[in-house]
């Protein structure tokens, strides 16, 4: 197999998006469009990837990092001009170069691999990725000869009545013999209405030189969708969401209502997990098998064990163990570590805290900057008072502690192993193990006191 290269076109400003955000950085199912493309291209055994940037170049480079090299197209003078910016890195090298747009987030590596193979098997100088469009209006039509080879690409405005009936369209993705590509690019002119250098002109140049030009038709037209505005962005989102959900379902995940379940492109979910409607799972989340997630639950960048239930809750950037029960209406904030068999109940917020195995905070609590041991029970309304207005402090609750309802633990403070804290206490000093700590005023009843207030008429 010959060396493979890839040029990703990501220089367009995307004025039709009407956005401050650079076009190819608009997310589809939580991941920027150009990242979708690069992630698929990386799977193709590519020797060198060159991304052509323009507007917002620094942001694109920050997103893609070291997975690609970069060339700047300072002026947007057409697709051929964009590819030409990779000349210093690729010109003269033996091999095959894939050219793909950074605003086609749905394209699959399997399709690009098939394009490469088709190109190599026919010893072509250029191969066009095409698709069948029931409504081809606006697309360049691919004209083939009797042998199935490409005669030319005709743009909509230049097509004859007969040519406009053709439903095989140019998707804008190509394979080229690398040397032939850059030799032909030197011959492309901007003698057109727009005054731009167009990549399809390379096809015509190679054809006129008697070179083999072929086309490979993908079966999925939706895969080739280019995103130029918010309408197309929503279509891409819909296609991608369906693709992701179907893949999880085929892998053994039950999704009760796929149309109302949103799963990011990099999420991993174990078999026999059930997702209820309104669930949004994003980032690099990993969920084990036999979990129940939702309804109306948001999870991002979490690692969740097996058999865990999370209902009507939010969890972010945290580790959650197996057989954990969270919700309804709980909030697991970043850097929390919830061990196995923990119960985090309704209206409980956990932030940057460790919960040991079997511990419980069943209702109406805030636990922040805390180390909670095993088999701890935090009563309703318990709070770790972690902030003095300037600094955050740690609360340590050791194994087997019982915290009574409506208790305030003013950090820094340690509650020793097996200790009890009486309901309604405000604890400001360490509590020894096995001790009972009561920190509240003694109850005093003033009999007949209300009569002196003369409240009752």
C-alpha cells in the first residue's frame, strides 16, 4: 500500500452561520465538526495530516493539537488555492492524498477507506467521492462514460437539461495521486466569475492529460452533508444523534426514546444499561453495564461503574462507583469520587468530595471539600461549611459516623470513627471517635410567655 496523506480544508469563515465561532468548530453531538473529521481520518493509517486554516486558525490548532500539521490560507481564494497551501509539506512525495472538507462531520472512515481502495485498485490519478441525491439541485453532477470512468464534473449553473437529471453528485471529497495533484494545481487558473481557484478544475486538467479519473459512490448521501448554516448544522446533529444511538442499541443498550436521548460521540456504555428520555450524556463519559440513567439526567465526563442508578440528576467530571443510587434532583459536581453502594438522595449537592463505600446522604445536604469514610450516615440538612469567604477547608468524616439532621460541620474539622453528632449541632472542633457531640443551646420552655406578648386579641 502506498503512503497516504490527508488535507483537511478548514479555512472558510462560514459567514452563513452568522456566528462569532469559527465554522468548523461548531459542535455536532458535543464535538467540533473538524474534530469529527480528523478522528475518522486518523483511523486510515495516514502518514501525514495537513489542516488548512484561515479565520480562527489558533482556535482550530488548539482544538486539534498535535494530531495534524497546519498551513495557513491567509486569503480565501478557492479550494484549489487552499490545497496549494500544503505544497511545502507534501509536494513531490510519492503516495495518495485524501482531500476532505472540515465541515463534513458525518463522513465515516469506512467510506474514506473504500475510496482509497477504489483509487488504488484502478491506478487512478484522481477519484471523486460521489453520492446519489434524490434532489441534486445545487450540486455538481458527475458525468461518466460508458466504461464508468468520469468524463467531467458539471456545476448546476453550467449543466444542460439532460445533465441536470443526473442524480450522482460530487461530495467534495477526493483522492489524488499526490505528485499529479500538485503538478495539476500549478495549472489551475481563476478565470471564472468568482475569480477563485477551484479544486474540480484539477479533475479536468488530469482528464485532458489522458489520466485515469474515477468515482466511488457512497451508499449514504447523508454522510456527505456539508454544513454551511444553522439549518444544515441541525440536520447533521440529527443524523449523528441517530447514528450514535443506533450503535449503542446494537451493542446492547436500551434507549427508551431515542429521539429524546442525546449521547456524545465519545461516550461508552455497557450492555443492559437503560437510558430514559431526556438524558444527555457527553464528553468522555464511560458507563458500565446494567445501569439505569434518567429520565432527565445530565452526565458529562464521568466514569460510572455497574448497576448504578442516576435519576433526574446532574453529574460532571467525577468518578461514580457500582451499585450507587443517585437522585432524584441531586448534583454531583466536578472532582467527586463516589465509591460503591453509596446513596446520594434528593436535593443533595456533592462537590470535590470522596464518599466511602456504603455511605449515605439521603436528602437536602451540601457536601463540599470533604472526605467521607465508609458506612457514614449524613442526616437530612447536613452541611459541610467549607468556605470562610476567602479560603476553602477540608472536612473529614471517618468510617461509621452518624451525623444528625440539620448539622453544620465547620471546616477544617474531623469527626472521628464511629462518632455521633446530635441533630441541630454546629460543630467547630474535632469530635473524637465513638463520642457523642452536642453543639446547641439547651432547650428552655417559658410557660405562658405568649400571653405577655399580647399577640392574641
